[in-house]
């Protein structure tokens, strides 16, 4: 067995004549926080879309725990335990926070349609368990008092945390966070860093992170991949990436 939970090999994504992702490869260990950074347009989100099933890669391989998931649909990838958030929050805005977490558990039920139609004891127990799970994750995220508030009426930082809770309630193996600190204030970013570490250590999830906030990236990541123009230009420990001349040039340019 490989020591890596997620393996991405020679990943390519072409849109017509544009090669948006060119031979990107990296490996992620279980319970690791692995970040992908780079300037706008570097291809980071395209890599996420290829891994999570929103795009079918033009080439390369995506392997989860020894099994190929490249080219599978997003719901199939999610069923394998790879879930994600987005740059723009995608909650059911007219549903309550609690209802958002109940909907997220639709594929985890152990009872069939007839049980629901006849409201059997097994169905009622399963529904009660889903509510308990939802309330537990609202507690973890500090959102219990907003359980019955419509998601669209929550503060932006709370919406971000609810979206992460919606992922975590499915018990994923890999949690993909696409710019989770976007729009957050300094205290919320600090809380987010603590939350990511808690999810990794307490719940055993592996985190794949795209982020522009370098303070968060350097504080929470164990390894970092840097991309520019669709290609990897550096990979390593945070301190090495911080001092890499290629990375500095990509972000700041050169005289």
C-alpha cells in the first residue's frame, strides 16, 4: 500500500487550444494539510475541479487510496469521501442552517423509500440520528444558536463555517477547501486556522487547501505546492517555499 491517500499524476486540463493545467503532480498523506498556492489564473481551482469531478481531466491520473477516481462525476467522487467547498459560498440560502446539514445527509440513510412512506420506527430513528448529527456539527462550528436561521441571513463568516460543516457531516476522507479565508476578518482567519487543525487532529480528515492568505497557508500547511500558468514551479515545506526565489518572482515579479 502507498503511504499516500491522494495521488495526482501528470494532471492536464485543456479547454480548446488553452492548456490550463499542464503536468501537475503531487501526493497527499493521510491527515496532512496540503496547500496549493499561486497567482490568480495559475490553475489552482481547475486542479480542484479535476480532482472533485466537476471537470473530466484531459490527461493524467487521480488516485484515492489506490483507486482511480479521475473522470468520475462529482457525486461519485463525493461517495468515495472527497468533498469540497467553493470560492463562492454555495449553501441553500432559503433553508435553515439545520436543514442544510440534514440535506447533506441524504445519501447516508440506511432506510428505504417505503420506510419513509410508512413512517416506520426505523425511519424515525434514522431521522432523529440525522438531526443529532447536524446539531453536533453546529456545536463544533459554534453555530448552534443559528440552527433555525435561514442560511442566507447568517453572517458571511458563519456561512463559511456552515459550508465546512456540510462537508464534514458526510464523514469525508479528503476535505478540499477553495479559498476558505476569502472575505474573513483577521479574527475569523485565526479561528479558521484552529478549525482546520481541529478537523485534522480530532476527526482524522485530510485537508487540501487553496488559499491566497499567506499567513493562513504558512500557519496551517505541512507542505505547499506552488503553481504558475498552469504548471508546478515549487513544492516543499512552508519555510522553503517562503524563501524560494521562483515563488517570490511569481508573486512579486523581478526588476
